C-alpha cells in the first residue's frame, strides 16, 4: 500500500467497503457516498487540520498513519489517538457541527480520503439503518476512550507499557515487536513522559523480560511480563 503511485487515482468505494460502517452497503450506496469523497496526500509531518478548524466531514486513512493530538497554548502535546490504514476519524465532530478539537498530523507519508458531511447526512435521511450503524461506530469509539481513561487512572505506567506490547495476539518468546511510532509519541499516547517511558523499558530490559534496540523490542520472557504487568 505504501508503494501506491501518488498519481494513480484510487477507487474510493473499495476502501469505504472495508470499514465496518459501510460493509453492508450496496454498490449504488457506496457510489453515492464516493461522490462526496476526495483524496488528500500528506507528506511526513504535514498537518491535515488544526484544532479550531471547521469540520465539514470525516477522514479515512488509506495508507500511512495520522496522529490526533491536543495541543496546549504553551505547545505541549498530548497524543489522543494514532490512526492507521482502514480506520476513520472525525465522525463525532462532524455530526456535532463543531470545529475540530484536535490537531491531525501525518507521522509518515499518508493518503487519506475526506467524506463530506452533506453526503453522509443525505444517506442518513435516505436509510435510517445507516444512522444506526453510525451510532454503533461512535459508541465503539467512545468505549475505547473510556477504556483509555480507565487505564490511565487505574493502571501503573509499567502496566500500560506491557499492555501495549501485548495488545494484539500474544507474542512468543524471541518475537520482535516494532514500535509503530517514535518513543516520544508513544509515551504521550500512553500518558507518560518520554523519560518515564524510557525508564520503564530499561527496567523491563534489566529484568531480562525484553531487549530493546531502537524501535525494536524483542520479547524474552512473556510469562514474566504477564505476571509483572
């Protein structure tokens, strides 16, 4: 996907159909939504929108990765979410008719598709079941945010880091995990300072549970991580 020619137009319908929100839609319905969709190529570090910018639709990531962050008046950044291929963002603000409350920035070269609010509202009016699916999707996003809040409040920093390392299918001893973003960005996502994050990695490494080389983390003692976490 990353090697996609930036001059080659994509078939938006094919990517929309991959989202749970649109999976049950007929081709004609996807065609209507695609009429309100447009591509945007982002270079690494490029800002898609800033907090306070008007929101007139939502975005779907085709390839690359987009960081959503809150930025204080002093420039301090708190990473809220990291959005990868096949995932979307901006739906809730779109329905509220409010400006964006986060800043979106590409962490690597990326391609996103913007779907306008008008075309989504037309589809909601045409098909009530679509509105139910939109609500279900927003509810899943809210549940994820609540789980994050619970993690920040009730779990230690070490538990959060171990949870991140073991977040998908449980890795085996000797398996290498590639951190998807820089340690600074990941620390912010886990609600840690970069220094605290580095100390936790060093502690786990010193205990013989992991080995760290740059962004690569090798699991050495999976059972020890589970018990320690």
